C-alpha cells in the first residue's frame, strides 16, 4: 500500500500524535511536495523513488531549492548525528558506511561533495575550530585511514589541497599530485620519501651571482656535533589535565644519536641558512648547505693542484733526473693508499726497481709542511703501513722521491 500525503489534506494533522510527524507534515506543506510511505516503511519526501533507503528526499524537477535539507541547532552541541551499528551478518557483503555522498552537477559548475565550516562569532572564545575531525582505527586485517582521498580522471589536480596563504578554494594546479600544500608545512617526527627535490629552474631565479672563494675557511669554522633530541611538552589548551609531549617515550628519534650543526653557531657564519620558525625555534636549511660544500671542494682542489705544480717545479730545479741505466730495470710507481679514507691504518704500495739507490716517502699537510718521512730500503713491490694514530684527522699529501726525483704525489684522508 502506498500512501500519498500532500498539503491539501488537513485530516492528517489530526491523526499525527508524535512531534516527528508534525515536522514531516510541516516540511510537506512548506515545500508543497508529497510524503510517501510504502508497506515496508520506506519513506520519500518529494518525488517517489524506488530505492533501498529508508528515507529519500528528492524535490520535483520543476522546483528550485537552494538547500535541500537544512538543520540548525541552538540547544544541542551537535546538529546531526549518524550512527551505523549494522551487524556484519546483516550487511550481505556490503561495507558499513556512516555517510555516502554523491554529488554531480552540470558542466561549468563547481562540484563539491562536502563543504565544512567551523567558525566562531565570539572573539573571546578560547576553544578550537576544526573544519573536519576524522579518526580511524582498530582495523585488524584491513587498512586504517583517518582521511583517504584519490584524484580521479586524466586532468590536473591534487588528492589533497591545503593552503594558509590565499586561494581558499584552490587554483589551477599543473600536474597530478597526491597532495599539494601552498604554505609552510611542519612535521613533528620523521619524513620519509624516496627522493627530495628543490625548485632550481633558472627561470624562477633572479639576481644570480657567483659564490665567493672564502667558503673553505668558513666550512672549517663549522662545529659539527652529535646530539639527542629533547622530548618537549606541547600545549593542548586549558582543558588538558595531564601534560602531553611531542614524542612517545619509545620513539626511536629520542633513543638514537643525531649529527648536525647548532643553528645559533651557524648563524654567525652563514645567517642565510638559518630560519626562525613561527614557533620561535631556529631551523637549518641543510639542502642549501650542499652547494657551499661543493664550492669548498672546488677551492680545496685548486689549492692541491697549485701545491702539486709548485712541488714539481721545485723538484725539477733542484733534483737530477733518473739516468737511463737507473730506469732500464723498471719504472718507479707510487700507488694510491688503501683504504682511503682510513680511520686507523692505511697501506701505501710502491714499485722500486733495483737500479734506484735511494727512495724516501714523504708526508705533507695541505700547507706543504713536511709531517713525516719513511725510508724505503727494499726494492721491488714494497708496502708501507701508515699509522693513523701518528696524525691528526684531515687531508694529507704523500710523495715518493727516488734518487732526488719526485716520482709522484697523491692524496690521502684520515678520519676519526
């Protein structure tokens, strides 16, 4: 049996005893639409539809309604609550969904599934405002997502768009992104990514200048430290009864050592690399420290090449060259030390033919000062062990001089 009730049947007003029926009748009269109820209790307000829903609200195609359903609460903290406690045995293979919204409009119109505002009209209100609060959990064998979004179709856009600097309704994004953030983003904890890139296209740069040549000395003034993170307290408002902290006590970030620079110290050397956050704490731009390291290596390479050229000229002026009788047995060869860099000991191999009467291995610092020397009495394939405990950590040069002639010069690095 299908019952149709319209605004022109006053007798219905007499039989309605419950407040909810008064409300439904009021909606029928206001919208000049109809209320349908079938034998199974399925109810439709507006045009009748054969749906599985217990309640269907659909105005006639001729009517234009700005808001289909409007709920306003002045006496309750929640205007609408929806619970779905359907047992799994009753779902017949379907998922449990609290709210299922499908929105489709005509072309050239914005299509918004959910629009949410959380505003306070009182400037003295000390509470918080949340546009959306979402929680998910206790899924044993499935996935748990507080918010799960997807970007569909072949067009540009983002699964999640967020901004704090204008364009509140978004703007045209080039490309397809899982997330697009227009503004500063802060992460408390670790950020994991396969790659990290930084915008560096010259078309987005201006006032481009070459870096000066004093970066190596500044690099040597940097104080590299090993440290552990503090677990600092975070504020949850006046309603918090117990203190809350940024990290869990078992977080690996608190237990492991970390390496880096102190922002206050780096500010004295490169203030451009230190940024003060909105919370007042200083952060270091380690990404832009990389070009400075590259420039410092270039400066160091220039000094090494200049030193090598000076050593070759000095040796050629003051030392005789090998005679043909001395090199006829074999060539004098100096090999790269192994391992390099080294922390304890390293081995330097050299090839000394029988015709060489004197062979000495000299070690110099990067300023050209002699640090140590080792006589090579043996001939043939000779190995010398250099003990790291005899040197300070740093970069060194070692040269093999045979019968007064510089055979070769190489670099080695000691780390501690």
